[in-house]
């Protein structure tokens, strides 16, 4: 494996793609760190320092935790990329579901150039979602303590003795809201463009890679909190050993996620000898792979968003109503009912996703037209029923796995007396770990494909890495001079930031 990493720099095209991807990642992290104009950064700095010394996650659970993870901490830091790439992901999911439900969109998707038209619609929906979310976020900064995404910031405001947004106290709240919404929407669109550039000119899926980088950005904080909790503030002499046990458990969870992510049921399909035009095609046996976790991480995102979004909207509309607090307590991520309802919704959305995206009747019809059949199963409707029955059993296993991973942080937190939604426990399960493992597998598969095409050894001596997407980057890589200019500009920006930091101190 070490030689495979060394060989990546011997291929000029692959080296340029990797350097371009790394440059885009640096730009993404700079956008997260740059603050929104008009926000008191002394309050934000004090708030982040409090979070660094506390194992609790200020963004709360459910969709708040997902949004904060996807933005790489941009929500808590009130950066230019506060919403991250989440509006684009929501729009993509919405258009995928509508393409499977609305006949007009389904026909458009099958036409030549139809997918490009759907991508254009997705971008318009992204602008609308980012505008709505940006307005609610900017409006909530007038009373930030009521915002569940900024839980605990009231202590930082009291410590600094100043408002988070002085513009509201000065009577210029409308101007601040308009400015903030415009900046947040522009930041989301820039992230969307960067994701497309990484997909075409870099390595891996750009949008998924941005999410993964934001997830990894929390790793230093996890290490610091582990050290403070189990070494410096240890309650017993054996507390440091828990770090070793947690590391072993983490590796076990990652191995389990990789196994389930790549697990598939291979159904044999027999083809008879046939004639197509002037060509005679020999028969043979091929395999139809059916994934165990066909829905991926989408059911978890759907379940948490639907459970938490109503409480947040009701809290913004009726901030002083007592019944809103009762509903919030009932759907609190630490309450038992939250996990019961979430598990049921994960199962529902797993089957719903498969029902909308997997079409057994269409697959059976295509096999019949091409002269293929499943041994022991008659073509046509019996084949469709067989595929539907097989996929139902696989979906049940995949939904059970997703539910277990979703509840795993709570199971880890209970014996260790840690908050279920803290930084430490979030790395032992949940949405972030599922996304991270899948994206890294996809990136390693693309790099391995480049290596194998040029007669180099891959990462594995036997077999190949199975990624989520059997796809190669379609766009031409950026030129070496362009990459050099990008890195020079980034180096200048970093040097200026270091000098400004030193002068301020």
C-alpha cells in the first residue's frame, strides 16, 4: 500500500488531479474560517473556546448536528460557508425523488440532455433552499440563545458583555439580514461550483469530498477531548486504557461499515447464444449485483431532518409557547422516544428509497429483451417478483444496519458517561462515519484505477477496491501552471493571515 501511494506522484495526470483537489479543499476550509460581516467575533471566539473545553456539542442533535458536521463547524463559527453544501444535497435528494415519482421528470431523465436539465433545476432549487435557510439563520441571530444550532452561546455573550450582532441593537437588523442572506447564498453556490470542479478535474466526488473534509476537520478536537477526559481529568487509574479500547472499537466499526457498504448479493444471469445484426454473440453467465445497503445514508438524513425540522420551525414561529417546549422535549435526541421513532422512520425510508429507485419490472423487461434469464426463474413477471422479494430481504438487513449505526453513539456514551451528541461519540457511528467511509472508498478506487491502467500495483495485492460509484472523472485535469498559480495565491493568503494574527497578538 505504501508503494501505491508513492506511485501516485509518478503519474503526471493523477498528480495534477490530486494537487488540484487539495487546493480546492484549502479554499473550502478558508471559507469556513472567514466570519460573516457584522458578527461580533469576540463572542464567537469565546463560544468556540467554551466548546473546546466542553465535550458537549453546541449544535445539538438531529438535523442541527448534521448541518454543523456538513458545514465543518461553519454554523458555530458563523463563517461564510455557514450552511455548507447541505442546501445542494437537499435539492439533489428532492429532485431524485421527484424524478422517480413525477412521470414528466422521469421521461425527461431518459431523454438526451435530460439529466443536464434536471441538474439545472437542482441548482435553482438550491438557491431557493439556501435563501430560506439563510433568512432563518440570520433572523435567529437577533436572539441566538433560542437557536438550537447555537446552544450555550448565551454564556459567551455574558462573558464578553456585547451582543452577537450589534446591528440589531442599533436598529439596522433588516440590512444585516439582507446582507447575510446574500453572502450565505453566494457561499453555498461557490461550494457547489467547487464540488463540480473537483468531480471533473480532481479525484472523487466533489460534493461528498467536501462533506468528508468537514467531518475530518473535527478530528483534532476529538483527540483533545479524549485526552482531557480520560487522561487529565481521569476518574480512575484505568481511564487511559479506555482510549485504547475506544480505538479498537472504532476500527471494528469502520471494518463493519466497509463490509456492509460493499456487501452485495450476486444473482446469476444466463445468456443464450444469439445473433445481433451480422454479429453472433456467444452465451455465458453474468451477475446482477444487488447491494445490501442500497439506500446508503439517505434514510438516516431523512429521519433526523423530519424529526427535528418541525421543532426548529415551531421554535422560530412560536418562541414563547409552552407546548413547543413539550414537543421539543418529546423529540429530544437524548430521549428514548427519539430513537424509537427514528428507527421506525429509517426502516420506512429505506424501503421507500428502494421502491422509488429500484425498478424490478424494468430490469426483468431488459433481461427478457437481451435474451437473459435467471436460472430456475421464468422470464417476465416471475423474474420481477423474484428480484423484488430478494431486494426486500436485503433492504431489511441494510435498514437494521443503518439503525444500529445511528444509535451506536448513544450506546457508546452511556457506559462512558459522555453526551450522546458530543464530538467523541459522533466518531463511533452515525451519519458522519457512514459518509466518510463511503467517500474514502470511492476515492481510493479511482486512484487505484489510474494506477492499474498504467501497469502499477494497486492498494491491494489481491482483488480490487469496490467503490460506491463505478465512475471515472470525465473532465480534463487542470494544467500544471494553473495549479501552480492557485497554490501561490493560497500561500500568500495564508502568510497574510499569519502576519495579521501575530500583529493582533
